[in-house]
């Protein structure tokens, strides 16, 4: 059911993230199956803006264009300066897991993102779920695959020059 074929068909993608919070998301391919994702989001029901940087491992599933991914990374939560009410900004670790589907140059993904605050914030544990829509800004380079192996160029045979006193004419 799971294949180890290259999962991403893009290098850079950016878009919006809508769910328990609203924000923007940017993904950059850094390894064959890994991306760095930056997320900046503002809560609908709170006065905190959060910034996360997540390392994510992607894996192709069932059919072309469908991936699942998991990852983790640091986050910081910033309260509005004029409405902090003695609260400290949050610093912690976020995890993420989700499914991603590619439709041409558009990526749609749904994820769950739990977070633990090591200091600050309203609570120690928080979680979010969101739908992200990203546009592929920089597509992956296409690999040329030659399926007709019988048509491949064969290396020229090396002539065995046993007459060492004669020079090769090639």
C-alpha cells in the first residue's frame, strides 16, 4: 500500500491555512522526502499569533499525488502587545500529521497539529486542525526516464589492439 517513490512533485509551495486558526503556510523541499514548513497564524478565538517551523517527512500513498506526512518543530506564540494582561508569550514544540493531495499546481492538505508549551501561553497543551491550500510556486525538476531499455545507446566496444606498435586510429 505504501511506496517509497518520491512523494513530492514540488520544491516550493505557499498558501493559506484555515481551521481552528487562520494563517499562511510556506513549504520548501529540502530532501527527497522532507520539507520545511513555516506557518504564521492568528487565532479566531484568542488574541495570540503563533509562528511554527516544522520539519516534515512525506510518504506517497495508494496513488499518485496523495501523500501522508508527519513532523515536528519549534513554535512561539505572541500576544497582542496592548492586551497581554500579564500573560507571557508561549515557547514550545509542535507536532503535525496529515494528508496531502495534489491537483495540478494546487496542494490541498488536512492536518492535526498538537503543541506543548514549555513556557508562557494560556495552557500547557493545545491543538489545532486545519485545511491548507497551497499553490506550487516552484515545481520539481522532471526526471527523464527511458523505458525502452533496448533503445539505449550501447557503449562503443573497446578495440583490443594487440599490435601495440600500431597506433589506434580512433
